[in-house]
C-alpha cells in the first residue's frame, strides 16, 4: 500500500510537470491536404490566427506539392506574427491510408503518392513536428469539438461526396482502431452482390449512396432520355455530374433523378441504422458535397430511413444534424486533435 | 497552477482511499442468466471458488426465476466459505436490453420479463450489490481477459446461435455505447431487402448466418426431398434443428445442407469484413452453438470470406480465433468487468 501511495504521488507530480500550458498559450497548425486544394491555419484555442489556401496541383508531382505545403506553413506562421519555434506542431489531415507512427502516406491515388515519407521531408523544411491524421476523422473531430456535434460524446460523421468518408468519436475521443485506420463506414457492405464499388467489392454503402452512385444511375437515365432537363445541364459526361446537378433536379422537378436521390438517401439510412445498432451513438453529423448541396431534404430522408431500419430502443434518442464548419472542419479537427491529445 | 497541483494531490489521495484491494483479496460473483439455464460462480482473480447451475424455468414466472437466482447466489457464497459481506458485488449478465443504471431488465422475450426491477428485488434477498451487464458483451470480455482474445486490445466477439450476438472491446475496454446497448452486430443489414429477420428487418447478418437462418433453408430443402439424411435425423420440425444437426450433415456428406452452411459462413464473413472496415480490430473471437458444433471448418470459411470482402490494408493483420471458455465465458467476463471497472 505504501508503494501505491508513492506511485500515485509520483504520477501526480509528473502530471503536474508535463501538464500542457493552458490552451491560450498554445499554437498549432491545422492542415487539410486535399486532392484539389490545401488549406493551412494557425490555431489558438478556438481562434484562427491566419490561414492560407492553395491548389494542390498533384499533377506536377510530389516535390511540387511538398514545396507548396512548405509555402503555406511558412506563410501562416509569418502572418500570425510567430516563428516556427512558437508552434507546437502541424497536424496534417491527409486522404487515404497512412502510417501515423512513421509519418508515411502509404497510398494516396488522388495525389499520386505511394510510401511518401512526408513527415521526415516536411520537418526538414519547416522545423516543426508533423503529425498525420486521416482527413475524415479530422473533419468529424472538428464538428464534434466546434461544430454540429458539440456537446455529444458518441458522434458518427458521414460525408458523402465522390466516396463516403466516415469518422467515429466514442466516449469523447476519436476512435482510430488498432493501426489507426478505422472508420471506413463507406465500405460497409449493405447489399451483398449489390452495385460495384470503387474498392472492387459489391454493395458497399459508398456504391449505393455516394455522388458516384447517384451519377452512375442518373447518367444512364439521362442518356436514355428519362431526365431531359438534367441532360441539358450535365450531358453524358461523368465529370459534369457535380453535387449541384442533383440539387438542380429538385428545382426542375426532374422525377427520374429525384427518385434516384431518394433511393440513395434510403441506402444512406441503412448504413446509419447499422451504425446505430453497432455503436449506440448519440448523433450523426452529415456533411460532404452531397449534403451541402441537397441540404435538409436529403438529411430528413436519410434520417427517416435510419429510424425505419435501426432497432427502436437504440434509435429513439439518436439525433441527425448537418455539419456546420464546411471547409474548416478538417483543419480545425486536426488542430484540436493535437491540442487535446498532445502528440 | 497552484489549484491544479492541489487538485492532483487531492485526487491522488482520493484514489488511494477508494483504490480497491489487490485482486487476490477481492471476491465477486459472476452470474449468467440465460433463457434455459443460469450459472453463478464466486470468482477470485482467475480462480473459480464455487459454482452452481440451475434450469431457469422461465415458464414458472419471474418470481420463481428470482427465487432460483437467490438460491444459486446463496449456494455459491456458502460453498466458497464466505458470507454476503465478503462479496464486492454480483455482476449479472442478462439477455436483451436493460437499464444498467436503474437495474431494470427492460424487455426479455425468452424470460417473459418486462420492466423487471431485478436489481432492487435481488439486493433485498441477498444483501449484495447487483450490477447488470449484457450477456454477449460479458462473453466477449471473458474471452478477451482469459480466453481466445487474451493479449489483444481490439476484439470483436461474434456468437452465432439462435441469433447472432456481438461484443466489442476497444482499446482494452468493453465498448457499451451512449446508453449501454451497443454491439448489436447481428442486426447489421448486409443485404438490403434480403431474408426476413426476427427483428422485423430484412437482410440482417442474423437473418443470413444464424442457426435460425440455416434452419429455415435446410428445413425447406429437407422437406422437398433434397436432404434425405438430414430429414431422417431432424424431420420437418423447426425445433429439431439444433447445431449438431448441421455438424452431422458434414459427416453424412449431405451436399444440399453443406452448401447452405457454406453460404451462411460466406455471409458471416461479410459481416466480419464490415467490422474490419469500421473498427480496424486485431482479432475476431467466434463462438456460440454454430461455431462449437461446426468448428474450425466453419471458422475458416468465414475467415476466407472476411478476407475477400474487407479492405486489404485493414484485414491483412486481423486474426480469427475460436472461443475457448464455452459456458464459463459469460460469467467470467461479467465478474471481470466488475473487477476491472469496480462498479
């Protein structure tokens, strides 16, 4: 018992020594490295002191991207009136699987990176410690800390766009899994033998409810003459089918497309119901391009389907809300993960 | 900063006061209240000091069940050479949703309980604090602490029997969710519009891979003359289709039934793949009647399907093992939840 007492007092002393300074004296950089754009910002608590946005320009190769990242970091440090030494670290949200310990981006198709040692290379350039995070996890954490998920401690983030990103906050902490890559809710199979997914499987939530899924069905309908107004806007080129095309279908009362959207929201609700039954969460935060453009109408459809498919004793108290932080969710979440976890 | 120091020292002192005695001086009762049988045992660390098993006899009504539970508890306390005052608590694993805070079994169809205040009633009878736990959660925790999941910290337990129970251990702790009822992996929809489930939905994992699912397909095949050896053993009565009937189909080389089992294991693998993509776990522990009777052959089929359906960077290091503790998993897990969480 003496030993226990000693240990406790020792750890109390250690806690005191390593206790971080109050947030107001801490500066971190949140960084969102996306496929098309990058945004960096110096964060002090809930304040954004400076921010800088650039095109990623992945087509010019990893070194050019690295140069631009370095430029953004140096710019925001300077604009915040600070030096590299004032910054606790850069928390960099990246798309795709990465090795968090080693700071390597394992495979990022839309950046053309493979086994890219971004941490080591960047630290040499900017003299600040770099921490890698998953982009959707960061976005979910941002919404949990400062946005639509504030005040809850069991939060599921779902972000339908080209794919469907997922993030999980459990008991007030980001859930990362055994090797740091948990949260691939978009690749939950909800219809065995269903539509083909980009990952090669069939019937993933993403294959049934992402913008890609919407596009596949709509482009076929439009090309077959069943959605003439949509065809007039977006034609038959896959690349033209942005989320706003689907929002326009509602305005144009384009029934064939509305049915496709409603079916997609219905599948989204099945994915959400599965999360309810597994996680017993308090709230879903829905964001991403599809939700931003289709708005409350879409969210309500998904929510209705969730309630129709989940176990009632688990779904009755679950909330469904729209994301609030838009472009800033990822960098704010990344920054706050570093502030809260200090590593 | 002085305040912080003070707080830390205070909490150190409090920790000291409320710190439980070393496990070897702690006695708890693990209790498994099942639909057909109940087992109680006095546990001291990893040792079972006494155990007692009775039929539940739910058909005689809640009061008779309560009397038998009381009898089991008093018997194990006495046989361990202890008195009620020596026991820290009874950790009682129950089937179905319950209110853990209030100690109420909300709805338990196979016991005929509804809003049953079991904690209050039992505490009066035995004079020991009663804690409710979910049975499958307890079983998973038992395997994690003392059985097939030992040494891992991200463990998913799946137990196919009449239904499919699920339990989740994340970062070395049982995951309970916002209201204590997480882990309903059996009701994850993996085939929208698929086979009808007991919960009323279509295409739940349970509707495709439980013994009930096996029985529905086999009884139809057997009744149509496609599985004559199985028909000879189990006939056309649903109740005759125990897990051993399916094990027998392998021995008899009954192809129609073997195909049904293999398809079921394939669906089980899809459910597991979804868990891999969402949780990024280290290990699956598979148990329950179906796994106990069909053994390694079934587990290997499910594992193969899991690897075929999950994201490769997440599944490559995942282990799949068979449960080891059989009947004792639930009561040991319940006991150790109380020992580890102390509440």
